[in-house]
C-alpha cells in the first residue's frame, strides 16, 4: 500500500497549483484523506482533510484559498491552492486512513512546493 503525490514544484506568488495523491495497493476502503505540510524548522501542520462523505476541514492558514476534493472511485485526493504566498513554501504530505485488513494511517513521501516572491 502506498500513497503517491504529484503536482508540486516552483510557483510564483499569487499563482495556483494542484496537488494529487493516489492510494494504491490492497485497500478495502478509504476513510479520511488529507494534506499536511512541513516547512523547515516548523512542525507538520494540517492543510486540509476530507472524509469519505465529503466533509472538509481546512487549516487556518489556507482557509479561503484552498479546495480539497476526492475521487472515491480512483482513491485519489486533490488539493487546489490559489493566491499562493511565499509562506506556503513547504513539503506537502498526503495522508490517508485506509482499511487494509485494519485501519491504518498512511503517509506519502512528500512533494516540495516552493513559492517565489
């Protein structure tokens, strides 16, 4: 079982990006999926999360600028971020609670997002 992220890179301030994360392997069901980020010298923080029913939760720093969505048929979660700021620069990690015979929390390897001023 693995989570594979894509879509990171270098973006200018004020720009937008879309991250994707696919869960693959022997998965019986996918519960909450989400995105976290960690900037150098800082703790990992919640960016956004979405339940299997579509209920969403956003971190204060990205509220109003981000949209999380998912495609349950593809075990995929997306994160769209607009009006990017240099302080959004971080490694973004996908997280998912997966039923793989039991419920476990899985993390992706992370994708770097750099916002230039």
